[in-house]
C-alpha cells in the first residue's frame, strides 16, 4: 500500500470561497407587498436547449435553431440557456420527421433525471425551406413553436410542484443536494474525494443524492493539475454549487502545489482534509442562499470522525 505523505494534505488546505450571496438588508421582510403571491413561487427550473442532432439539420443549422429557440423562450420569460444542461436543468430535445413534402419538428421536455415531462409536434415546414435552413426560417419556426414548448413547461412545472416534497428554501426539511461527483483527479482521487465529501455534507444538515428529484441544489467537483517549476504540480480543486434554476451560487476553490506525481495513487488523508474544509464552504454557500433556514444556519455542525491514518484509502 502506497503511503501518502501528510505534508501533501497540509499543502491542500488553503481555500477561497467565491460567492455573490451574503448578509444584506431585508427591507421587505414581514411586509412583502401585493406582488408577494405572484413572486413567491417563480419557476424553479431552468431549461437548456442543446443543438438538436436528429432534426434533419446540419451542425451549423442545429446550433442556429437552438439559439433561435432560446431567444424565443427568453421572450416568453422562460428561464432558458442555450447549450448542454447543468446537473439540475431540464432539457428541450428537438427532432424532425419528413412526411411527403413537409418536415414536422417535434419537441420533448425532459427533466434532469431523464424523465419525459411532455411532448408536442409543430406544424409541417416545406422540405425545401427546412433543408435550406435560412436564418429567417429557423427564427420563424422557433417563434411559432415556442408557445408549444412554453405550454409543455407550464404543465411539467405544475406536475412537479404538485409532487414536491422538499421546499426550495429547505424550511420543511433538510435541503437536498444532487452531487454529480468529482472529475479530473489522478489515482483514486475522484472516488475518494466524492466519498469523503458525501460523509462531511451529511454531518452539516444536507441530504446528498445522485438524482435530481427533489434537489434544490447541485454540487460538482473538478480537479485540474498543471506542471510547475522544481518538479512540482499545481493542483486546483473546484467545488461549484448551483441552485435548481441554474443560478451559480458560489464556488469553493482550493489551490496549491505538491510534488509531481505524489497524488497518482491513494489519496487517503489528503481526501479527508480537502473535503473537511471544502464541505464547510459548500454549506456556507447554501446557507448564504437561504437554503438551510435561519435556525439551521446558526446551528453548529456535528464534529466529524477522526481522519484516517496516513495512506489509508478513503471510504
């Protein structure tokens, strides 16, 4: 078994907490005004529109159509982003079928767990117009069919709210966090960091889960290494926290240098000390966003178990 030098763990302790949320004046607390009912339940999703791969369009035209649909949905005040979905984003899948002289676009709204929430078909477009894929044609079809997509989203959101068991602000129970794991670490770093992060978050009043159902927040870890002078490596560990509507709440960043190749095997107590500090930062980000509720945010977290012996693999 390869021993992990304890000095490496110490090197990885520095952490910067990047978050736009913090203590702010609350002039409307207790007096929300006449718009409160309307604003109290905004859409709790964000939908991503990736370029369609099965819509009988070229790659360039697919990207143009995704952009056109995104702009049309933005005009309808739908929370939307063009491109690949984030961990808690819904997704709009666009396909098309040719039937005779027309091409019929079809739309599917899919939630973050891959469940189809609704489907609809647009009106046929002449084959020649669709194959030419002129900008004005794509924008016209997107503007026309955005109403269909908006109706699908409205029905999907209504069904989600009816089945919701965990309020967004966490007041009805511990907030749920979809943790998509860690990427980019050498050795057993991805597995060790993920396992330890789950352990520590569980001691801080958070429920960690793999799926998106019921999750108000998402967490993703990423490790980046780069060679530096003197036979060392620059190690950067990022922990990104997002809200269910796709908003980036903050990022915990750990950055330092270690001897080159020293993290190529078992991470052991390195994973322990890294996630011990990073989990506290993740909790602070969620607390600053109101995700823990005032009482829970003030409550001290239980003391974690003692770190493993040097060289011991993380659980």
